[in-house]
């Protein structure tokens, strides 16, 4: 991304990480204490935004980004609401319930990034941006189920697990778990395909960056399949040389001469290079 836009990405990422640490870090105290700290952060954001400035080590950059890019503060409030759910909700009965959580934890991140990515028609690109945020998070949920169990949470729809007779608490990639994992991967790939249409609406420079992230993240699903859906023994990862190759490939494929500021449409992103 252009150098001038990078601090805005850093500001939004910093807020997400800081809120995550409040919710998940064991040294942050009891659930009640962590809830109070998160509520205080949200209240401080509202006060500092109203004041037009902040001296908070994280919120100073966030307030500046919100003001410079004219971001709707309600997007950040939806984010805080979902982070608050992590302190009281340990599972989700249906995919629709999980989607309500992901509205503020994932879809809203796509919306927050739109002013940074500068699509010619933000309204047209919004659904794709939301879908990509959701696809990224669902990929995380499947890859990190073992870590989330350690925190007492399961971000997988209970009704779908029951349909296949799968129980992640067994931490074994048995036949029911593999059947569920295949189903979930198909669902996530469908959401990535929804997101692809939005990527094509971005300016060439932004599209190349986001497409690289999309290819790398969706590649985690390939790694899960290659491990026969065993997400309990080891974390699915993309090797650094593969990351470098994908980023380089997408940068080379930029089409800045497109006068509409759009990338050349392509049916689907190219897959990851093979690992050696």
C-alpha cells in the first residue's frame, strides 16, 4: 500500500491486537476485570474522538485514522461489542449466531479497511470486503480450534458439529471430525469466492495487496486438507518462501494502466505455489 496509508493499517491492527490482549491475556485478571478494562477502552475511544485527539498509546493513532479517513465510529463500536461477547459467550449454536458475532469481529474489519483501500465505489465494494473479513476469521477458527479450546471457546457451529457427530473437545482428527472439516472448508471457500468480486472493484495497487492476502489465507485450508484435517497435532502454516513468492507474483501482475483504477477481472486467484 502507499506509504501514506500504512499508518492507518497499523492503527487499526494495533487496536485489534490490544483489544484481543485485554480479552485473552491471562495476566489481565478476572473476567469481570477484563470486561471493565474493555469497557473503559471503548469509553475512552468515544471521549477522545469527541475531543478530536488522544494521548492514549493505542487510541491516539486510531482517533487520527478515524478523523482523517472519515470512518463511521459506529464500526468501532460494533467491534468492541463483539470483543465483549468473548468474555461471556463460549460457543454458538448455529452459523447464523456465529455470523452475528463475526459482524463486529471480522466483517467490520473489512468495512474499516475500505477507506484505506480507496475503491472508486465503496458501496459496491462493501459486501466483498465484509465477506473477506468473515472468510479470514472462519479460516482462523478452523485452524486454531485447539488454541480456542484452551481458552474455553469453540467458534464452530454446534449444530453442524452434531450433524457429523464431531466433537473438537476430543482433539482427535477422527472420521466425524474430518467430515465436519470438509463441510466447513467448502463453506469457507464459498465465502472467499463471494469476496473475490469485491477485490476486483479495488484500485490495482490495493487489489494486488488484498489478493495476495486472500491467496495466502485461503491456502491455510489447503494445508489443513494436506494434514488430513488434523488441526490438533500442529498448526497449519504457510512457509515464508511461499509468502514471498505470492506477494511478488501479485505485485508483478498489477495493472496500473487501467484508467478506471480497477484490476483486470480474473475468474479466481491463482493457487499457492507448491511447497518443496
